[in-house]
């Protein structure tokens, strides 16, 4: 079964850091781009960041650029999201999403990991 | 304020047909493919429609998508209770160099 599983969420103080992980299984991880999407409480889905299959290209939403870093380790079938200088508005469920292929769409999603930024 | 605009809510009775709209601009819908997602809060979102009108395997043909210019629409026919969920449109935006989502439409089956 093709699936992705997130981990690493938690409670962090404003200005703090957190690293999220997403492990993929049931597919050739190195063959697909991956993304992170978040949903703040009571809000809709917001794309956060994407990384190409090789990891050579990365993309960020304006709201996180300069604070978040996406990376991947294809030998471990894992992508990461390093989140620094966290703000209250970063509080959300962070979802890992697999690309369908060719940057077409997100065809496999995880259930998410919760990040709460609060003092 | 989302880059793609959707109505916040829609409703229909069981068996009815309902349509959800999604409006964008030349840098996103006008140039790139449009996708639709189904989401029950607390669960993993599900891809319903990709490339404007393509259904992944396993998605019933009650769901259909269309696009014209900078707007798109998701139609659901034969509405069922389990269709009650949040629906999101999404597209790549060439100006922002990233994915953009609509604000989501909460569908209620009366």
C-alpha cells in the first residue's frame, strides 16, 4: 500500500524550532516530488513547501520563506521540514503529500502531525 | 485571502446534482491544470480530480471536473450522505512559483 506518515510535531515556544519528518512506503520514493501542506485551526489547506525528486529544487510559500527549509534523504525514503523562528500563526496540522508525477497533483496524503506554537 | 476563490458553502439534497466553482487568474488556472481534493477534517485529504477533468482510479464517475479560462468547476451528481465534506481546488501558480489552494467549500447534504 502506498502511504506517507508524518512525525515530529509538538508544542514549541514562539521563536523556537522544530523538524518534521515524513516517511514514504509502497512506492519508489526517489522518483517523486514531495510537498508539505498545512491547515491552521478553522482554516483551509495552505501549501507550504515542495522538493523535487532528487532534492535539487525547492519551493516555498511566501509565508515561510527564509524560516523553513525542506530537504529529503532518498536512502531513508524520508523528507523533512526544518522550521525555525516559529510564530503563533504557524500553528497547524502539517500534512505530507506525494506528487502524482510530473508535478500534476498530490495523490497520496498523510493524516498530519500537529504543531502548536505557544508560550 | 486565498489566491483561488471558492464559495464557502454549498448544499444539496440526496440524489441531487451540485456544482462548486473555483476562480483564479492567468498565472494559475489560466495556464496550469486544476485539481480538486476532498477532505474530512482530521483525515488525509483525497485527490478527486486532476488535470482539470481526470479521475484517479477508485473515484466514482459521479464526480466530474471542467475548466474554462481562469475558472473551473467540480460537479457532483447523485449526491450521497458521504459526500458531505470540504472540497478544495488547487493549481500551480507561475507568478508565486508555488501551489495555491482555494479557501475550501463545505458541502452539506440535506
